[in-house]
C-alpha cells in the first residue's frame, strides 16, 4: 500500500462533515477552522483521489462521492474504537489541564452543562501549576494564566479579570476601617507570585515596594482560604474570588471610591493547545463551549 495514496485524516473528517452539513460555514464552525481551510482540504482530497466528490454548489455528492463517503464513515468509525474504550464504546476522550482555582471557581460550577450537552465525550481533568513546573504534558487542552506569550502553543484569551483587596469581615472589624489605600499600611498583606501587589499600589498612587514579609501562597484559592480565616488582606482576581465573595467569607474593603475601585490585572486566562489538536472534533467542541460559558 502506497502512503502517498492515503489521504490526511483531517481531509477525511472535513469531507464527512461537509457531506453531512452541506454548508462550508457550518462545517468550519464544527471543525473550528476557517471556511477557506474547509475548501482547501476538500480540494486536497479530490486531488489525492483524482476524482470529484461534490458535483454542484449545493454540495450534493457525485456518484463517486456517495460511494467514497460510505468508506470514509466506515473507516472513521473503526479509528474511533480505541483499545481502552471497551468500558465506554464510542466515547471521545478529552484531557484538560487546568489551574486549581480556575477549576474550582469558574470551570466546575459550569461543567455539568458541558457533560449534559456532550454525553459522548469523556473528560479527564488534570491539575497544572506552571509556576511550580507541574504540567500535564499529555493534555489536549491547557488553561494557563499569564501574559499570553506561549511560543510553543496556539492559544485564545478566555477571560480577563480585575483585582481588588479582600479580607474576612472579622479581620476588617478587628483591624479596620480601611477607607483609603494608605490604610493598608497597618494590614497584614498576603502575598502570591501569581498576583503581585505592585499593580494595585501603582494604580492607587502608592510608591510602596512589593511586600517581602508575610504569608505567601502559590495558589490563589489557598490565599483566599487564608484570608477568609482572618490571616490578612489578599489581592484577588474578582472572578476567581467569586465563591468566597458570594458566601460572605470575603468582602471588599471600605466604602470609599478609591477602596471599592478594582484594577485590571496585567494577566489573563488563556486556553492553549498544540498545533493540530483542533482537528479533533471533541477538542473543538470543548473549546467552543468553554469560550461561550465564560462569556
């Protein structure tokens, strides 16, 4: 068998999708590629086979196209039968690496929507902490927090956020009031390399250096738990801090405009993947759902 006569899998997937949907636009949306990529893949497949598969502009199939579609669907069905899928035949496997607090605050509360909408996809969640070099190397999709410069990956911005100082009601009663930014001079500032205080200091006209004393955390969720336990004031991204704010475990400081104003974080959450991963239907489906779910 000549390898030159075996069409690329992405071309076969595109052919099956276009034959089923009969729309370049709909096919491009399902496959998470551009309409021009759909057209290019179909042309590439036809050139490889040496025959026309679509006969008219409404994407009706030629006689050869109808016959070949049956073979393609049979072949794709066989390829989907992984050796480890005996317990869940036909299920698509998707591995997602996600940072702990993003999973806890943003993903998990919404995840049931995805599992109900896509029961044919088995999702595996893996913890990823790039700051500590805890990275899931075999993940299909990764959620990262940073400046959005990942030379080895393709990516899209999921969510930007704003930061504000938060503390427990008991801590505010005991050490407050905190009505101006300068009032934080008497507070214990909790620290995290993931969210340095200098962003908030500069936005509020304080020339204070980054704190070097006090408790430090490499996870925002742990820092929120510590602040809720009364250990001090934490600078927290408001979307990540929502569970603590919603229950009243943490509160915004003071009532003045300066203390209530949030400051844009210099970083954001990004969904990342390796080149070619979006050719898989389940990867594109989850990426599209997550972008819409977060809004």
